[in-house]
């Protein structure tokens, strides 16, 4: 039975029977309250003098509207938005079921009730590290120097993608990083030490893009493996063997020999000498616009200046030490690999010439701070690795002094 605020009962008798149906002559301007279900929604209503609205008996605001032309009704919901009463159409009753319309009405009412309240923070993007890798290298790669960019791209391809490629960037946790660290224990510890900074920078950039929660970088505080850095210093006898080998090779490889001698006399890095340009050469120094630690001055002592004076510029290149293809720097590694075998020094790396320069300086009493400036170290801690050599030099001096005193005191055995 339908109920309204203003209704007058009338009766109608079905022909051929005695059943009397009580009908209501309603005020069509007022909404009628009824349980809106599928059966009611599928009804076809006859034409009337005005539109008719049926409100749901259970869900306030949910209703069915029938045009005065009759036919199938349209679901709607009445709600308040910013202080205004709004009717939202939910679909025709012959296309949208009552259950779906009721669900849509509940969502619309809930959204209207939350309008103006703080919106919860959306969940992070579930992009995988593999999908993020190209975006990262495109955006962040140009910040790195070419050599660093190439090395980082290789680490990403060989190490990080196999380990974390399928992980969602937002879900890489500290336990995942620790598990990866443990898997590289032993002979591949150096790989972890080189790769974890790349992963850390990637996840830090992901935070800036909103792919991860701010301050959630799982690499922060992860300890690196402690490694005994190789220390190889040339002895005076080995210097003599190397000098003879360089003199013998000078006729066939004058450019490579000159570059090796500059490494010996200056303690510069191999790449700094191999890529040296004439524009950076000054009378008493090399003014490098960029290096591993930024702009750097390499001071030329007398032997180094003598090497530079003997060099001749080659046409078609700005490089001091070009390869056979004048636009490409010389590859000192290939030459050194062959040369060191001729003087029985197969275990000496080019970088060991830099260590030997520092060792010689310490034995000559040069302070560590000065050595750090000569080598172009960015941090004092880097130079501090040579501190034990200074201790050995001081201990040796103390031994010589004590020996002299003992002799004066008549205690020498």
C-alpha cells in the first residue's frame, strides 16, 4: 500500500469478480514513499498531469522519477553539495538495476558527506624498478659525468634489474636490500659496494616523483662491506727496472712513454693524463677544468716540465696524447699491460703509480695535507690511507736515532 501526505481513497471493481482494490488518488506534487526494488523499477507508468517522484523507504535521498508522459522511470539521488540541494541522475530503470542504482546512490551520498574534509594520501604508484629504470636514466643520467653514467648504467643492467626489476618501486624494503647484500657476500662484496649507491640514488629520486613515500629509502644506513684496499708501492729497485723499460720502449711508443712518465712525476690519475688537452697546459701546471673531484691543478715539477717540453702538437686534434685515431685519447691500459711484463712487474697497476708517488713523498717528509693537495683528494680521509706509511718512516727514523745514541754510549753490540 502506497502512502502519501495527502490522499483520498477511491474504489474500483474488476469486471467478472467481486474483488475491490483500494486505490489512492494522490497529490502528484508530493513524493511517494515506497520500497524501491527491481519489480517496482520495471513498471511502466501511465501518463499523468505532472512528473511523479517515488522515494525509497530505506535509503533517504534515493528515488525513482517518472515523467508525466509515463513509461519507465529514472533512478536518482538527492544530496547536498556546498550548501545546495542537488539531484543526481543514476540511469534509466530498464538499463540500471535497483541494486546497482542503490549502490551508486550510497557512494554519492558518502562522497557528498565527505566533501570538504581532508583527502587521504593516495597510495604510491606501483611502477616496477624495471619500468622506472629508463625514466631514471633519462632524467638523472645527465647529472653524472660520462664515465660515471656508463658505469651506473652497467651496474643497473647487470646487478640491480636482476635483483629488483620485478619489485614495485614503492615496496622495496630494507629486508630486500639486506637479503641482496647477503647474497653477494664473499667474492662479490665489491659489487655490492659499487651497486648500492646507484640503488640508493634511484629510490631517492623515486621519492621526489611520488613513487615512494618520503624518507623511506631502504638503502640509508645499510653498511658496506669492509675491504682491504690493494696497496702496491714500487721499491727503488723496481723504479730502476721500470725506468729502463720505458727508455727501451720510447722509440716505438714515444707518446705512451711520455704519458707514463707524467703519471710517475705528478701522481695524477690515468684518465687525467690520457684525456689531457693542450688548452689546459700552462708553463708550470696543468689546469684541468674537471676531474673526479672537480676542477684540479696538477703541478709540474722539473722532470714533468721536461716531459711536456719534448712533446709536439699533432695536427687535427686538441689532445696531448691522442691515439692513432687522433680524435680519441690514447689507451694507456693496453700499453701498460705489455710494458710491465718486460720489467717483471705483472702485479703493478697504473693506479699503483699514484700510490707510489704518495709513498715517495711521505718518505721524503712531505706532510699528509700537502700530499692530499698534490693528488687532488677531495677529502682528508682519502689521504689518511697513507698515514701508516708516515708512521713507518717515523719509526725507521727513530730506529736510526736510537742506534746512533747507543753507539755513542758504547752500547752497540
